[in-house]
């Protein structure tokens, strides 16, 4: 044992093999533990922040975090939609291990989460989340003393119940969850960023005790429904509003930072700002996220500030991952990892003691295997095919597998035949140094490299995972029936 320092274990899973390295990190005494605020801005692209070089609009409050802390230039999520990505953040594990890989699963109750670990260490824990993909039904509330998911605003026009009523198949079915998601979208899907800041600041002023862990999630520039006459007008409105929504989120982040200043908390509070995923803004002929794993959706901003502990204005160029946030938060607070994780603390990258950094990150999405996000393979007859998309991202290369699988949101989906698999299975390889926009598939020019990436992708699939299907409680089931969404 060393005085005033702890030996931190960094566990990497490369190609499915665990590799541990030991690093020395300064450990604060329990009485000196900083507070931690995790700020998640939904759907925020790194290249839309002025700190990352964007010139068309300004984000002064997020830029302030970059100026006063550390900016990570190459941060990536492991899943390109909210619920699963945040499960990875909160567990420090890839989705292949925590198991929440679709909207029809929840974290298993025995899962180790950041909030559980910090609460056990004596921190007060609270979460103020802004949209229904983070509803407590998905199990992300584990470990929080307060989990505020009181949403106020729909994302779509309510439909007539008789037009949308589905038969009640019993607890645990996918139809049951489809009904819940539809009901949430039509009634209470999200709340405004101002409402999120209002609640977070009220908690900081009146309910907190130190040290604390506070998670603040903004809906941010996530696309919102406008009720346009057609799809193309709707998409045009979403594209037009993206930068303005980023600016709105930045203002609300600034309100929380100002509250920390006013309350005298700024110097003893670690602030971690990131996004759950990015957003395709017409790149690859797509507007949205979740369906693909290209960089515009996988790359995210990451800023960390802790005055006196982390250098101001530092930029880190190595590849980092969303699964690194849990061990980083624990390293900042001096709390030991109770179980192995896939991520590692980023502090050695900040102080230069780990020059090489992580070699690669795994990425996936199963949302493209849901009927609403599936690929249209026959437009005339509206025939769709579900895919899981799996990949490896290094600083130089991006490898993607497009693998047809049965629909995730159907109880008894039709199987994928061998003929369908042969016809629609594909893979992509991009040289990011020459083609950062991922527009030219060079897989035929690099067969050996593609084969090595292919082996790595499937090695990640071989690990054990633990999740469970979502089962709504009787109160929620009766609510859905009373609203006319679920038949008796």
C-alpha cells in the first residue's frame, strides 16, 4: 500500500481477451471526495460545439468547460441510441456484457452501476432525466436515491385509442412494451431543457448533501415532431432546428454551471459533459440515429473539469469510450472498482502516463432490427428487413457488419432464411485517414485487415451478458388499458 495513492486497475477487453495494466492515481481521502455531476446532452455531435471547431454558432458554456478542463477529441459511444448507450455509461461495460441491447430489455437488478457504487461509498445520488428512453422502466434508476423521470411533453400527436389499441398478450411480451412506448410518445415523452435545469438547480439548492453524484440529462437537439404535412418537410424542419437546439441546451448547461459557482461548489465538483450518441444530419442519406453506426452518430463530445485536479485547457487526442466514464468518475472520487469493467480511467491519458491509449472500441446497434427502423428492401410492397449492425472503430479504420436478424419488437418474428442472409449480409471498411466521411468502402482492397476486424467483432459477441425482458407492473398495465391503448 502506498501513502496517498491507490493502484488503479485498468481492464481492457480487446478481441474478447482481458488485459490489465496498473497505474498510479492520486486518491482523495473520503473527507476530500469531490462531488460529481454527469451532464448528458442527448444527440449532441462533437463537431457542433465551437470548442471542437464549429464556427456557425457558439456554445460558450460548454466551451467554458473545455477551457477550464480537459477536452477529448476522439470520444465514441458503443451504441448509437440512448437507452443502451447510457446503460454502458452507467455500468462501464459494453452492451454485449450488460445485455440491454434493445428497447424491450432492462438492466438486470443485480447489475453493478455507477450510482450503486457511489451510494455505497457514501455519496448522495440523484438523477434528473429529460426523456422517456431513460424512464425507470429500463432499470437505469438503480442506485439513485432520487430518480426524477417526470416528463411533460409528447413527441407525437396522440392517436385515437381505437386506432392503436393492441391485444393484451400478458406480462413480458414485446407488444406490451410497444404499447408503453407509443403511450409515452403521445403523452409524456420528454421535458424541456429549461425544465431539466430548473429541477436540477432546485435539487442543488435545497436537497443536496455532500458529497453527491448528480446526473443531469437534457433532451437537447434530439429531433422533435413538428406535424409537417410530409416526411421531407418534417426532416427539413429537424435539420433547420438542430443548431438552435444545441444553443438552447448550452444555455441550460450554463445555468447549472452558474448555480455551482453561486453555491460555492464549482471547485469541489467534477463536471463530466458528454453525449449519449451523435446524429446523422443527412449524411449517408439519413437523418437520425440508432439505425447506423457511422461516425456522425458514434462520435460524441467529452469534457471533464475538476479545478485543482485536472489541467485547464488540455486536449487529449487518443481514442476514448463512453464505457471509460464509470472508472474515471471512480478514480476522481477515490472509490475502488468493486467488479471488473470493460472501460478504464482516463486520468492516465490526461497526465500523460499512458501515452498510447485504447487501441479500439466496439460499437453496435440493434435498433435497426425493430420494424420502425428496419431497412426497406421492397418499397413497392413495404417489405422490411431487420439488421444488427456491429463494428470496430480505431483511430485509422472503421469496420461494419450488417447482419440480418429477426425483428426485435415482434413476439414471434419470421426467421431469417439462409438465402436472405446470403443476399443481404454485407460488410464495410473505411480508411478514416483518407475518407473521414466514410463514403468509400475499401473492403475489397484490404481483405486481411477486414478478416482480422471480422474476428474481433464476433469475439465481442461471445461474452456473457445479463439482462431481462421488461415486465410492466399492474399499475402501468391498468393505466395503458384506461387510456385505451391495451385491450382487456
